C-alpha cells in the first residue's frame, strides 16, 4: 500500500486492450458480479534477484488476452522479477512493460499464458458518477481474492489530492482498502474496471474510508495509448537542503537513485542504486547510489523537469542514444544507453 510518495524516473511501452468478460448489463447481485470478475483479478508479488519479496503483496487485473496486467507502480517498478498468482493458485512469472510512477500505474506482461485467460472489461471512467456503488477485489494483507463493497465518494482532478502522484485523476471511495489491495481493480456494477487501487489516507494504518483509486481513463491513456519507457529506477527528488547536504553543485538539484531493477534499461546504462539507509531530519533515505543531475541535457530539479524528460524520451526511436549525468562519490560522470 502506497503511503509515501517518491518522485521516480519511469519509462514504458504501449499495449493493446483485449476483450472483456463483463457485459454492459448490471449483475443481479454482488455475489454474481464477484463470480464473473474474480478470474481476471490476480495477486502480484515483487521480488529481488534472490527471490525475496521487495514490495510486499499487491493485486492486479488482466486487461488483454495476450497477458497484460495493470497494477500499481509502487509495487513492481523496482522489482527484479514479478510473480502473478491466479484464482486457483497457479503462479506465473511476469515482467514490467510500462510504468508511470507519477500516476502510480504499471503494465506487466505474463511470461506464459494460462489456459482460457479472460481479460476484464475496461470502462469509460468519465461516465462514473459520485454516489455509484462499486466493488474492490484484491489481496488485503495477502488474503487473495477478497471482496469489499462501497461507493464513489468523490472525484479528484490530477494534482489536487496527492501531490506526489501529479498525473493521476482519482476516485475516492469508502470501500475497504488495505495493504495488499494496491494495484487491484475497482469494478462498477456492470463488471467493468473503473480504476486501479493506489493508496489510502490513514492515521491508524488500516482502512478509514479514504481510499484512492486511479481512474481507468488515466490508466488507459498512460499505459495503453501513449508510449513511455520503463527505466527500472526508483528514486527521490532532492530538496534544496538535501542537495546541499549531498554536495551538489550550487543551484542544482537531482534525483537520488534508491534502486535499479535487474535487467532494466537503467542497469544496462550502469546506473547505481543505494546501499544503506540513513535518516536525515526524520526522513529515511536510501543513500550511496547515483544522483542523476540531467537527462538529455535537461536538468533534474523539479517534477516539471521529469515531465519534460518523459515527453522528450517518448519521441525517441528505439535504439536511439540516451545520455545522462550522474554524481557518484563526489564526481560527475556521463553515462550513455539506448532507448528500449
């Protein structure tokens, strides 16, 4: 479950939406609706190279017959490998295709296709109204394919309710959402996916009726309709005070790299992740990794700079050179890679 927003550098690949198991007709009951949609819901586990869990347990939903699954970026973006578990217990490995951390969305691809794979239907979320009844299916605290029921409480425009995820339009819901629901689908009563669970606002650490779900139209636009690139990097923009502490050049900022996923474009470029955790002014940071100062000549100082980098890289051809400058052990270094 996402609780702390870090600004991350992300990349992606587009995919095609498949058919859908649910029709437009309203289900006769919540029980019948759950029976129809549950086979498309999966449990997602992000693991490191040694097989240990790195992102906890989350959820996802099958969105195409060729094995594409939508889930939450904070769950899988920095993972070395991903395991997806279906209703009935079958587990399949997967890999990240697309990731947009500024909306907390990722698209992963199954390495093998289970028999009779049936994707969920994807709704036009613009048609959803406050006050509609919804269901959420996921794996709260690892309890696979658990159901909660609630209502759409509000709709929030991008950049209004959660500043660390500026590209996401959100539904707010009172449906119970807990750790493990991240990445799972929210369905309307016709059995269509209207959003992907992102995070809760909670003082207790549990569900308090303040769940936030990225709208499906946001997910379709960022993961399926436009090209972005998965870098495999997880990191954090440095504040002015932190930039001074890390001895960055005057009047410059940077992205402190926390992790670099195995087999990712970031690893291929030679970018290094952190090695130790330190607490600075009460804030935990993973330190010892590279600090990215610029990408393609664009200085990395603010979230707007990351948006400019995202836009620039989306226009580059596959195999085009990508250059960046990092600060490593007090020295500036130029790194070069290729667009995936």
